């Protein structure tokens, strides 16, 4: 019994139950998407094994030009938007955290006011319309190009970098740009990875403003198409532009098609996590200083 702890056992048991509560619905969707359309009704809400096996749902989804176009739109918006977010947020955080300039306190108060008092949806729409950004990708990419909350997180991280490193670089003749790119950014990989995850998930999952700003169907991101198909039950959107025989159309199970569409929308996020999680375990100053 040495090393046994009731508190640890209870915590592990609770976390295991939470994991099951999250994982089972996802596995159920996967099972439904791979099930034979004629046997989907046999699958219960807790079933995680497909009934039969068929790829017809993914064949239909990935042969739909609207789906393929929306996936490309979401990838473009997410990559460009996240890179712009990181670039602007990192530069702003460095200026506010590591430099002194006239009016710095006023700028910080202004940023806090923006974070607390966000503009209304009508104000945002009118602003986008006056800039001529309606029905463009820029309306989704430029919105919250700098998230003030994330900006303060990165500022706090930059302030934890020892001043001795920056002073040593200045003695060697490094300017602000050199210090920023060669010292601050490499030592801030965990924070930048975290913001990459936050910004990337935000852009990939954005649908509300896309439904307002984007009017052309060919510019819809994946989440808007997913909402049309899953939430509003607009089955004509899924079958748009596809030539299918009446027999195949009659054999389809739209619940399975919805499940397959959801899985396709989730896969990029699942691929993103392993790529950046490795930075979470690294300390800020790993290799930065030696005693």
C-alpha cells in the first residue's frame, strides 16, 4: 500500500470519467460516419463501433465542390489570420513590455478600455462597410488582429526574460529588431505556441461574423457550410452541384453525412495540437542563461 493515495485515486478517476464524457460522443460520430447508411439506425448514442463499413459519406462530402472550396477558404483564413495575429501581437507586446516612450500609460489605459468595452455588432458592421471590406476575406482576417487579452499575456511573458540578456545584446551592438528576433522570440516559444493555438482555433471555428460579412457562397468558410448543413438542416447545400442517381440519393443517411462533415472540420485542430504541445513543456529560459 506504500505510495497509495485516496486523493490521487479520486482525481484520476474523475479525470477518466471526464475524458470518457468528451471522447465517447466524438467516437460515436466517427462510428456513424463510417457506418453503412442502411445500418446506421442500429447504432446507439453510446456506440463507438461502426455498423458495417462504408466510405460513401466521405466520398460524397469530399466530392462536393462547395465543401472543398470552403475547406480551402478556412485554411487560407486560418493560416494568414494566425500569422498576422502573431506578428502584430508579438511586436506590440515587445514595444509595450521592453521599451519606454511618451504616452505609454495612456496607451495601456486605452487598450484596457478596448478590452472591457467592445464595440457593438452594428458598429463593427458599419465600420467594415465603410472600409469596403464586406464580402472579403480581409473582414475575417483583420478582425481582432490583436487580441488585447492575449497581448497582455505576451507582455507578461516578455517581462520575465532577464534584463541581463538584453543588456548583453545591447553591449554587442544589437538594436531593438535584433533583440526582438534573436532573443525575445526564441525564448518565448511556449507563449507563442499558446497564442498560435488560441488564434488558430478562433479563426478555424469562426462562423458568426462570416455569416454577416461574407455574402458570396464561394467565399464561405467551412464552419458556415457546416452550420447550414448540421444546424439549419439544409440538405440541399450538401448535395449542391452533385449528380447522383435517385437510388443513391434514397440510400443516403443525412445524419451520417452530418457526422462526417463534423469530423472533417475537427481533424485540422486535432493535427494542430501535437505540433505545438511540445513547446508547452519547455521552460522560458531553457538554455538562456548559465550560472
